[in-house]
């Protein structure tokens, strides 16, 4: 890293081993951040860390259940213990059931709502004391599905709730010097689509995970006192 490791910014990202999360970890490390990354499977996280070629001095894999406050709080504590501070958190973990109110499975909806909505709220609660100390940032990875609803789609419901959470959190913490940003991507070519009935990205223009990661780094790179609240990123040609 080009800067003193002891002063390098520290960022914690949930669900960081695949897709947008993995691309963001790579971008963060390249920008000189020290990074904590969570997922539910420690062995998978360790393989990811080994594959990315970063040592424990800059990348800390921590198994955590994003829907469980004690687990997420433990991950925050582990990152702060390892790196001495926390400057940003990125709520990236999420998934879609790719169904609707007419034909979907309510039990799958329950899990999706817990991961997509409760998880980010839990992360904010767990990280807020450290972010207040550092004057840090919260980035929530939403979706254009939460900006413009898809009829009957419960994923849209979850991301609409996340959109509300971002503004709700912003008005709570902005007076404490903490910035909150919702990054809402359009269609992105990631493993997100592996559970889609077609198991393929729908036809049409798509973004890459690295393009969204670049947007996240742009948000985190804003000067102190500048807060980007909602950033919607669609591939050119996506109409909804």
C-alpha cells in the first residue's frame, strides 16, 4: 500500500466473496483500504482471501450471519480489534427469490426479507458507535427494483424497504457526522441470477460487478462534509 498501514481506511463489507461484493473488495484493497469481509462460511471466505492474494494485514475474513445482531456485532468487534478502527460499512449481502405474490414461497420470502432488510439495519446498529468516532460512511447496496417496482415481486418489496431504510438511517445519523448512501444498481451480471428460473441473466444491457464496485469506491472517496444520498446506476438501454 502507498500509505502507512496504521492510517489506511478500514471498511467492512457483508457478503463480500462473490459478485459485486468480491469486485468491491478488490477495488478497496487496490485503493489502500484494510478490509473485513463477512459471509456465513468461514472456509469459503478463507478460499476467497487466498485467491485474492491479500494477507491478514489488509484482509480479514469473518464468518457472520448478517441477520443476527450478535454475530454482526462480533464481526465489527473483530475488525476493530484487528485494524484499530472502522471508517465504512457496506451492506452488500442479499438475494432474490425471483418470484411474485401469486406463485412464491412465503418461507423463502421470510429469509429474503431478513437478509435484504434486517441485515443492513443490524449492520448499521452494530457499526454506528465506531462510525460515529471516525466520522464514517454507510453504503447500502439496493436495486433499481427498489426505485421502480416490478409488479408483485417480493424482491422489489425488500429493496423498496431498503431504500426507505437508507433515508431513515440518514436522518438519524447525519447530525453525528456519519454519511449514508444508497447505491441502486440496475441489471448486473452476477451469480445473483443463478437462482432465476432460467439460471441466466435476462436478455438486455447489463453492468459488470466491477462497474458497481467503482461506483462504491467513488462514494467512499467523497471529501469530508460531502454526502451522496442516492446513486442509481443503470446500464445504458435499461428502461426500468
